[in-house]
């Protein structure tokens, strides 16, 4: 670990940030509960893979379904509606939060 300048805390190493392990095991595609199969299929179609955070949320199907609805209706809906500026701000907010939390996933 190295210090994050000005933050008063340590940053994760490059190795740890490349693919950090989760405290809760991920549910790999193909082994998901039937309740979240539609969520996994949606992300496969939308982005080509099932993101790791969705594999984590799959432990609670209601949360995975709620997140998919939010993602589809707010984020992807804005992009398809031509609201590129809004989508850019959403992505910047996500990135800034990740940077503050020293997280890349």
C-alpha cells in the first residue's frame, strides 16, 4: 500500500486494484439463481458481459432486479434519448466516487 497524497489514507497496490477480491463471493454467470437470470441476460445483451457488481448483487435477487431497472430506465434510457451531457455527468459522478473510495470496480 502507498499513501494517497492529501487524503490521509493508504491506497491499494496496483496488483490489488487490477482485480480485487470481494468479501462476498461473486455468483458466476451460469450458476446464478433463476430469479436473476433475466438480469444476467440483460447485461450480456447490453454490455456483452455480466459486470462483477451484478454478480455480487445477485445474492439478493430483488436488489439485482432493482438495479437493472434503474440502470435501464435512467442511465441507458438517457443515452438512447440523446441526453449525452446527462450521461457524461452520471459517469463522472461514478468515477469520482470510485476515486474517493480508492476503488476501480
